C-alpha cells in the first residue's frame, strides 16, 4: 500500500478475556507487540479507569516502550494518553489524544510549556520538555480544519465505515474523508477499517490508518507488513 502509511493503535483492554489483571497484562503485551512491529502511535484509551489506575497503567506502558527504545534505537513508537494531559505529563508520555469537545491543542501546548518551566533542573521530567504530540478526534471536514488551525499534530477522522460503540451512527464515507484530508496536517482514517478497505482510505487522501480491532485482534507485525507493502 504505502511504506509511509502512519499507523495508530487505540487500546481497549475490555476486548481481552479474563479478569482485570489478565486484561491489563494482555494489553501491555499488545502494546509491546505494536511497538516492536513499528506502529507509529499508540493511544492509551482506557477511559473507565480512575486517575490513579490510569496513571499506573500509563507509567507501565511508558516504561515498556522506553525499554524497547533502548533495545532498538530505530523504534519510534509514541504513546499518547486519551484526553488526560495531566496524566501524560505525570508519566512522561509523548502526548495526548483529544476528543472533539476537549480543550484546544494550543491549551495543551501551554500546559506542557508551563510544566517544562516549573520542572527545570529536575532530570526526571526531562522527557516532558519536548513539544507534545497532539491527536484530535474529528467527525467532519470543518472539525479537521479547526484542529489544524489550533495546532493539532494530526487528526483522526471517523467513522469512515462504521463505529463499533454506536452502530447506528452513519458512516462519513470516503468522499468526506477526502475532503477532510485537504489540510496541512496528517489525517488518519478510523472506523471499520480493515485490510480489505484500508487502501481506499489512503487513495482518498488519508495519511494513515487508526484502529482498535485491526491491531488488537490480529498479528500486528503482519498487519503492518500488509498495510505498508508497496
């Protein structure tokens, strides 16, 4: 398809069987699998967790990815925390993913900058000083344009084909995806994307693919190989 295709794994630990410790362990294993396979971004999206539990899980994920980066200097997988800039900063994540009705990307950058100023001289917070990666969920071309104007790193446009959580939500379709991609930042396609229809998203102008099930229910290395095959 495209060697430069950006790939974004969005986590959902409840899709794994077993009790909470088992699901958490499987999720961390899948995060490691995705990082080793070369997925560009991973969003920790466990919205039901308390702040304490989310921070604990996020810290484990950050440590895991950091260790993998040490083992493989070419690994570039970035971890983003869903909506919670405070948690992202606390665990030294690479950035955040914002809902469409969330705070503006510019506000996140200001929070990040203020945290950097406050933490000067503290080596443990050094990795928080880089500019945050900020993904934004969008459901229309106008929302993508707004995210672009407000400093998002990239946008995730959905649902292109379907939305798992709300199956009655009508898909946006490829035509609107194409319109949404006429901006200066990368736009990733989300919502019912499979290996069979991913090429149509890229042909419409998407810079890459975002997914839960596509990565979580399959061999990630094989999915990456197929999505990035010439």
